[in-house]
């Protein structure tokens, strides 16, 4: 066998052993050999290498049964740290995580309306601060960014809100820090996070997983057969610009009636302001004194207090999402659709509205077999997904 291919096989076997320990936890060398079908001497040698690297440790003897008791091995979750970055929010957010995606240290830097080069400098600051705070070797940098991303070349092709066009983020950060850099669209990473670390999904669930994320814009991340769907490299899951309203209002993309004109956070705020400006008796006047102070907390408060005008707007959001969901079900078949939005938890009827629309607009049997829920991870989900992306590429444990 050629030298290169021997080396490749050895790396693949080492990754297989580490992946087995990572997914099983507390496992003996003999059980690793059984699970991987590698010979016991090969497993012993590879385990020795992983122990020397500090990635795994011995955790005492297996419970007594017949025969020899093996020593249990487990991954040292805090043996390395990963930098996860979320550029899809009004504050740029980053964290150091352990090998299970748990946050060890975080840094938030406010964007304060900056865009272009200034916003890019803020990314450099964020990464520098996280590197300076690391207490373990850093495995790599994962980035979730809004807009059109080429994850293969690490290029951000377009992010309208940040006024970024064709930014080679991977090479810019690699040249500065000499660390591996991986990136993907924020919605894709939200989906990867739920799939990898979420409570309500995982490899045991064989339905395709779709996470629809409502923020500045609306987008979807899709996981099929345990892998992120990349389609034609760029733009997979860009459902925000699919028309859901005939004769609707104009979108930033130039078209009319896009999902983003109804279901994004700015669109929800716009509808509240419109109601206040057009109707002096609008119930919004009772709790919004200054339109500049309008934020998602106020929306949540109004929903929790049974405000009908607010419910009506969010029902419209649910209907629009239901139309988008029906297109997804038409392509993927029945699937698990999760909604990530800061207001969904306070208004469970949103999920019901989506279901109602889905049943009306797609084959009812497929709609009924489709699972709808809110995401299980909180606002650090993109950071978790960025961390999972690095784990996948650097250690192949996922
Ligand atoms: Zn649009």
C-alpha cells in the first residue's frame, strides 16, 4: 500500500476510535474493538496516541462481570477549546466552548450600527479577545454569518445588513491567527446545533430536520441524513425571499411579498408601528409610549397579556411560515420543522397556526407526519453550531 494511503487509513482509524469514545462515553478498549471492528492491538495503539494527546483519559475499571475488567476510557471534554462566533445579531457574539459545545467564556461586542470595514474590525477584535482568554489549546474557529456564504471556500458573498460583499473571512482570519477557520450561514449552524446538541433531535431521529430562524431576516438550515444540506454551495435554505403574500409590500431584495416582509423581527415591528400610525385607537398605544423603544420584549409582554392586536400580527407570521413550511414539506416530505425566534416560547399558538396552514397547503398525511416545535437551544445556538462545525472538521467526532 502506498505510504499516503497507509497514513490516511491510520488517521481514519484514529478518528473512528475517538468518535466511538465521544458518542458512547466510558468504554473499554475491548468494547471499542468490537464496535469498530479494528483489531485489539490497533485499538491499543490508537488509544495510546489519544491518551498522549490528552484528548481522552482513563476513568477506572468497568463494572465487574465475567472475565477481565477493562479500564474505561472517556473524552476529556475540556482538553481543547473551540471559538464559536455568531455574526447574525445586533451584537457580535463569540464564545470559547468545550468539546461538548458548552460555553466556557463569552464575549459580546456591540455593533452600534457599524458596517463594512468597521464591522470586520470588530470581528478581528472578538477573535483576539477570545484567543487571549483561552486556557486550553484552541481547536479552531467556527463562524455563523448572515447572508450568502460559500462554506467550502469560507467566503461571505453578501450580507446586506452589514454592507459586506465578497469577504474571504476564512483566509483573513487564518492569516491573522494561524488557526483553522470554518464558516456557514447562521441558520445552517442553528440547525447543526439542534441536531448535534439539542434535546429534541439527534441521530436517532431519521426525519430531515429544518430549523427556521427568525431574526433580522428569515432563513432555514436543513439537515438530511445527518448532514447539512448545501445544495448548490450558496443560498440553500434562503426561504426568506420566497413570496408568501400576493400584492405584498416591497422587500429589500426588490421583489414584493417575500416571507421576510411579514415574518422577520423588523417586519413585525414595522406592522406594529403601522397600526399605531394609522389608528389612534390601536391598543398598541397603551403599552408603547415611544416607538423607538419597541423591541421583542414588548411583543412578548403583549402576547403574554393576551393583546389581540399583537396576536393578529403573530398569526399572520404563523400563516406566512406555514406557506414556507408547505414548500419545504413538498420537497423533503414529512420532516421535523423547528422555529427559532425569541417570541415563539411565549406564544405557542404560533406553532398551531403554522400547522393549520401546512395542513391546508400540502398533502394532509405529509403535514400530519411533520413534527413542528420550537428550538430547544437558546440564543447561543449559532455559537453551538459553529462549535459543532469545528468538531466535525477537526476531530470528525460528529
Ligand atoms: Zn425579498
